[in-house]
C-alpha cells in the first residue's frame, strides 16, 4: 500500500481507538457516580424511616408518662399522623426526589411538634416534682418523698434523651439562586457565573450553643458534585462537600448564605441541595434551571 495512504489511515485508526477509550472511561465514571448517588439516597431514606419510627415510639412512651386526657388525645393524633407519614415514606422509592423532599419537610414539622411536647411534658413533670416534694415535706413523709424524687429523676433522664433528639438543627427556607457576572440573579443557566445557596438555621432553644460547621452538597442533573470544599463525616462514611461555613450558634434563628463558583459547563435540569451539621442532614431541596 502507498505510504501516503497508509500513514494517514493509521493515524485515523489510532484516533478512533483513543476516542472509544475516552468514551468508555466517561461512561464508566458516570455510572459509578449515579450508583453512589442512589446509595446515598437509599441511606437518607432509611435514616428518615428510622426517625419517623423513633418519633412514633416516643409518642407511645410519653403517653404513659402523663395523666392528662387532653394531652394524651393530642399525642395520639400526632402519633397516628407520624405513622401515616412513615407508611407513605416506605411506599416511596428513594429515587423519587420530589416525594422524598416533601416527606423530609413533613419530618421537620413532626420533629418540631415532638420537641414542643417534650418541653411541655418536662415542664409539667417539673411542676409535679415541686408539688410532690412540698406536700411530702408538709406531711413529714420523707421516705415516700425520696422514692418519688428517685422516680422523677428516672423520668427526667428519659426525657433528657428525647431532648437530645429534639436538639437537632433544622435548615428552613432553602433557596438556590443563579447569579450572573454582575452578581444579579438570572434565569439563564448559561449566563450564570456562580450559585448562591441561602437558608435559615431555625430557632432551637434545646440545641447546644457554640461554634458549628455547616456543610452543603450541590449535585448537578447528571449527579456530579458541584464545587469542592473538603469532606465531612455522615452515616459512618466520608462525603465530599460543595461548600462549608462555620458559625457561632446561640439557639436563635440564624440566616446563612454560601456561594459556589461555576467553573464548568452545566446542563439544564434539576439540581439537588443537601445541608448537613453535627453529623446530621438538616435540610434538602431540589431546584430546576434551564
């Protein structure tokens, strides 16, 4: 064969083989990322199921610790609502992002309601403790008073465990805004130079005050992680985060905003935002950009 034909032919074949190799590598990488996202979604759904079940069980336990028919009826109604939401979650696929997001918002509401009952019942038990101790002192029945105090301390320890669960932070009002090069919001993804993720850490008087680090993960419609700011621990595994920020939390409502530079070409579709703090996922939401 003529060398003038053979050499270009060999070059074309080599380029074709290289292109096939690159295509195969990219497909393999995408499949792995999708598998990781599906595994994380399944873990998140399982965690939500456990929380719903735990909250339903706590309502049952609290009903045995209160002698007030009105409050018992309220606890029963909230327990039935929690069990209904748990059934809906179990019948929802972990890949159904819209339904999972709705049930996560419902979970935040259930947690807030449970927290209010924990505080209310704790207050009633403290009042009962005071009255019991005072009546026992007046009647001189010191031995009986000591037994009652011991029993109330046990109840207090049980309630303290519930307060620890209720102390988990909540991220509310989650928003994701695309900004152009002038820092103005834009609906056109191709004009966006960065994203702003804003939310509010809800007021929580039972949460421990002090310095806390909040992490966010933003995934593109293809499942890839946007940005990069190190990693954090969640569910006994290390996860990469898009951005992070430390704050001093005092129990009051605290607004936050984090920014992500866009350094890659992005496709339109659904972007998922997840927020983490203290080893817990405290909020998530999906946004669509074109």
